[in-house]
C-alpha cells in the first residue's frame, strides 16, 4: 500500500506491466510526418502513426501550455505559405480576409484598337517611305487649342461616332481630349505630358502622308516636355489664340525653335471667337489676324536679327493656317481658293490664292483686283472672299429657322438631317462647318511644303546634336535614313505603363530598323568612347507605333520614324542613344547630346515618408519621378534631406501627386517650398590666394573675378569671346574649362606665363585642377549652392618634380580650396532666380498686379491693352522665393479674372553682403532690404546642417591668413 502514494501523498497507483501501459497510454500524433506524405498515401500514414508505440514514460507531467491540441498553421499549410497569427482581429469587416489582386490603372487607354478610316497595313507600309513622312510637334501657350487641334485630326481619321453618340447631359459638349490620358490631365483640363500620335492624312491633291505628331503641354511649367519633343521633330506647328495673341510661353517656344534651327508653321486658332465673342466686323477681324501674325514675326526677327526673312510667316507663303479647332475646321489661302475652284472650274486657284492677303482690294464694278481701293465699295480680297462668307455662314446658322436654314445650306452644298437642324447652336455650327470646310487638307499641305522630311531633316539633327564625327559609316547611314544600316535610336522621353510599374522608351530611329529581340547597347548621357561606364546591354522586347490612347505592336520600325520601345528603359534616366551590340569594323560609338532646356528647375521642396520604414519605397518612387519628368532633379543634402527640384508650383504638385499615388502609393511629408540659390562675385580677389597640397610638394595660386554681363548665358567657343566681348586671342584660347560640368556658367582660365611655369608639367595636372574647379563650382563656400558668372584665373603653379607627388588625391582638394579662398576674397554675393510674371485679364485687374507684386519684392515692367480685345496684359518680375502662393493671391484680388504665367527669367544678385556680421536678424521678423542676402545664407546653412557661419580661414593657408590678419585686411 505504501507504493500507491509518493512522499507528498499524491496517489500514483499500482505498478503495471509494459503491455498494460501501452494499452492505456494515448497514441502520439506526429503531425509533421503525417502531412509530409502525398495525397494518395496520406490516410495510410495517419493510420500507421496511430498504431505506433510511444516510448515516453506514462507518468511524465505535461503542462497545459505545452500540449498541442490542434495542428499549427505551418503544419496545415506547409512551410512555403506565410501565416500570420494575431491575438485579436485587427482587420475591419469591410475588408476581405484575402483581398483580390488589384489591377492598377493610372491612364485612360483603349481596350482594343479603335476603328480608323485608313488601313493600318497601309500606315505600316508608309513607314518605309520617309519622303512621305513628316515629324512635327504641336506647341503653344496654355488653352490656345493644341489638344483640340489634335482632336480635330483624330475625328477625321478615327471612327468615334458611336462613342460621341453615347454622351449625354453635360458630357455632350465636353472636349474630346483624346491625347490627354493621365487622370490629372482630364481632371484639370490641361496637358501635363507630351502625347505622340501617328496619323495618315490626305493633302488637297488626295495624296496620303504619314504625320507623326507630338501634342505638347501649354503651361509654362511644362516647357521641359516641349523641349524633349522638339528634339525629335523636324518642324513646329505653333498654335496661337487669335484673341489673346502671343503669350509668355509662345514667346519662349518661338525663340527655342529658332535657336534649334526648326522651321515654324503657324495655326491662328479660335477664329470663331472673333465672330461670337468679340463680335468684330470682318474688316476689323482682318487687322486683328494681321496683328497676331506680325507679333510672331517680330519675335522671330528679334531672335535672328537680319536673317528672319526666310523664316517669316505669312498666309500667302502657305505657312499660316486659319482654324477653329473646336468647330472642326481649318484652311490655308490655297485650300480656301481650291474650294472656289471646285465650284468654278475656270478659276486658277493658285493665282487667286496669291491675291487673298495683304493690301489687295477687289473692285466689284470692274471685277478686278487693285493695290488700292478705287471707291468706297472696294474691300480687301481676304475680307471679301474669306471672312465675309464665314461670317454669313455663322450668322445664318445661328439665327435662321430650321426650314429657312435648310434652303440656305442647300445653296452652298451642305445637307443636314431634319433632326440635326433642330439641335442646339454649338452642335449645329459644328455640323455645318464640318461639311462646309471638309477635311483638314490645307493643314496637311502646309506641313508637307514647309516641314522637311526625315531624310532632309537628318542632317540638321546630326550637325547640332551628334557628338561624333560626320565622316563615319554610321553617320552616313543616319544622314541617308538608311533602313538597312546599323540601328541608332535617339531616346528623349520615357512614358509610364498603364499600371505605372515600368516605362517604355520613346525615341526617333535615326538609322536601321528597330525590331523586337535585338541585342543593343544603351548609352547614357555620361558615355564617352574613353569612359564606357554609362553603358548597359539590353534586349528590345517590343516595338510599337505610339498612338497615346493605344499602341500598335509592329515587327519593325524603320529609320525616319518615331518608335516606342520595351525592355530598354532600366538604365535610361533622361535621354539615351541606342546602338547595336557590335558595330562593323569596331567603329567608335558616340551619343546624341543631352537636351538643352529653355528654363531651369529652381523650385525646391524636401520630402520624407510619414512612416520611416517606407524610405526605400519612397526612394524607388523618386527614381521613377526622375525618369518621368524631363527637368525634375532629385538629390540628397548633407543633412539627409531628400530634395526635389522643379519648375513651378503646378509642376511640383503633379510630381508629388505621381510620387504619392502612381509610383510609391504612400503618404509623404513635404516641406515648405524654397528655391535654389547661386553664388557669385562682384570684384576681383583682393589678394592672390594660394593652397598647398597636404604633402607640401605642390602649390596652386588663383584669382577670382566676375565675368562680363551675358557671358554666363552665352558660353560657347573661343572665337565667340574674341568677337563679342573683345577678349584677346591668348585669353580666349587659354580657357581650360567651363564649370560645373561641361557647360556651366563659370570659366577656369590658365593665366600662367611660360617663362614662370613649365607648360608640359602643368598639363600633367590639368585634369585634376579642372576636377577641383568643378567640385568647387558645384558647391560654393557660402551655402553649398552652385557658383555662377565667375572666372577663376590660375596665376601660378608650383609642382613637385616626381609625378607620384602630384597625383589627383593631392591636387584636386587643393584646387578646390584655392577656388574657395579666391572666391571669398572677391566680395562674394548671393544670387536668386527671378520669375517673369505675365498677367492677362480685364483692365480693372491691372492695379491688383501692382499691389500684390510690390508686397513680394516684385515690380512691373510694362502693361498695356491687347489689340482688338477688352483684355490687358501686364509683365513684371518677381523673386522665386517670394512667388509661392502669388497666383492664388492675385486671383483672390481679381475675383478669378486674372490669368497668370510664371516662367524662369534670369538670375539676380540678392541685395546686401552675405558675410556682413553686423546685420542683426531677429526671429519671426522680416529682414531689411540690405540684410536679405545675410538672412538667406544663414537660413540655408541651418537647413542644410552646416556650420552657422562662413570662415575664410577654413580654406586659406595659415601663413597667408595670418599675413592678411596682420595687415587688417579682413574681419572674417
């Protein structure tokens, strides 16, 4: 009985035989082994495990928490399935436990190829005939009708009748906006990205031509898209609103196109506004049209003084189209004359068109054309034969009853259904004009006559943008647009895929034929034959003909055309040159130069993720943003801030929207906007500043001085300086480098004398000194902003005899210190960017511009009425750092009547000395006028995590610094 209880009095029972123990002990269930078998043997395995004998002692104490009553999730689902076990249900009932796979869609696309009025096989064949192809970019100011012009061309080539008939209510009168595919573009009613389309259109002679067209944004903030598009085009179609005339962005585009050597053709758009809004008589409308055309010609003349005659725009030359894109009509003088010739076969349309513009009058009594009006009844030929018929067409259509209108329209060959005659005025006018004017053949005639074909335009592209020699086989193949030559594609744009997961590369095939499956080399902007680091190998996976809303897959796109490529975008950031993996005869490869933009990114914000763990996700988004927008740039400050640089408020708003929604899908914190600054000097260095290398073997002496006004903007070649700025030949030829980078607005000049410095030895360290100069010019000493408009003269160099003691590690940082010390001894100043401000609005809005500008350190340059309209235009300047919220402020003051454009204009010196320590700055108080520079420098240094103030002694050699201090020359 004593064995039945242990020493604590717990009942343990009698000893049992092993067999009895096995009978009583519960079987062990080994889940891992049972579930590792296949499906067929699973039941047998479980049965076998139940029959196995457990050797564990029967009297082992197993705690409750150690017992396993149910199999674990890992045992049930296997090790390959991720399982999460939570103590409570944190997921709301509105969300499914396993969410379905989301198909992201950030762009409007066609589900299938839409029906067109031409054969797509015919279009593919036209790709092989570059003489019948034209590459053009449609450009102009905001809301001047570029996208509407594209809609007109799309309606004449695409069968969209079913889609338009489905529209009802407010949507019935909405603009089609076929080339605006980004959701932001539809919401805001303006284009943000360039949109390519390839269309087959017929001329007045019935000959078909392939027009590759790029619809570009009109807002001044998005001119980077325009510059990227113009690089691929052979001509520009400039669209100008006849009422507003030449606006700020129009002026920028004209100047850029002229400087790039592109032919310009003009579309004077929205002519219906003269009739319906301004209600101008036909004679006044003529003068308004003439004034708008002359505005454009004046800018061309100002850009190319004395050379503009061949580029002059005039209706009689055939390079001006009159249009109303909202009403679906356009014509040139030649196409309008052809309409008369169709009804009067005896009429010579060419001779008649030549008399339809200018001071040529029609005398109805003698039925002759004269240079002067003979009597009161004589009217200008353009008014008599063009404007008056259009005015009559509009007035009859709007005012007459359906019965009378039917008879009137029948007399001019326009037939409408009874139901169409009873529609509202807008739709009725649209239908009447579409039938009366017919297809846009006049527009096609203008493009074919005045824009060169890809074969004729290739020479200009090579001469201006190709880095390599023009006497090689590959250059000859590009000049001839040889479809059988080596493949060369110049890529200037990256378009997001519909789900924003990747990019496709858009470029122009300069030579050869782009086909899927080709092995190619992608050469970036930093590639040179000597340094092949910026080069990757890739395979073209797809080739498409780009049509904005849809893409047409093709088995090859030959030279002279635009192509959309898949699979080569990984290494491309802004632009690239694509060539074959291997060239015949191992020919040297060169690239097309990066795009020269017509503005600068001066608007700056800092971003960081709300959740710090999402930083890698944000960095990936920033990389994609950098690819998507041509002029955006991202960098990391020393303080760790992630900086985004853009052109303006709307631009930055679109960039941040894409970062949050398209590319990162996360919440980010955005700092208050600031601006980029530059650093410059206004005097020559007071002393010759020298720096000694750490090994005490080399000594570099420099002097800094300001450049002549305008050189920073016009940096080119030695001959230019000699001719325009009266530099002597020796000084012009002794320029070592422009910096920072290749075309920066600063100069490094070798001012050493051969009698003092051995030039051969000096040339061995030339590259190192240039690198030190570039480093210093990229991050100036005041607040690590780029240096601008400064010339650094190398006055003396003392070098070690042995090359090992004058390596880059010694020379580069020493040259940088010499740059900094000479800069700080030359009265340094801070520069800030200025926006050119253009306001268009009613007369009573002018006073508000003066008021708002004066509060923001801005000023008005000019104001005056826009000829032939009740509108006024005001031009002024405003510092970028004071422009944030300016547009909203002005709209509040003018009750939304003012339309404002802010575009980067120039750099200006900030008032005050940035190193003046006597300036007292009080927190939360605005700095005085002459303390502005000091205020900006200190605040910028704090934001970047730099030391509070600038000290020259940090960069200057101790003995030189001591000597200056003893002379009492500085108090820094």
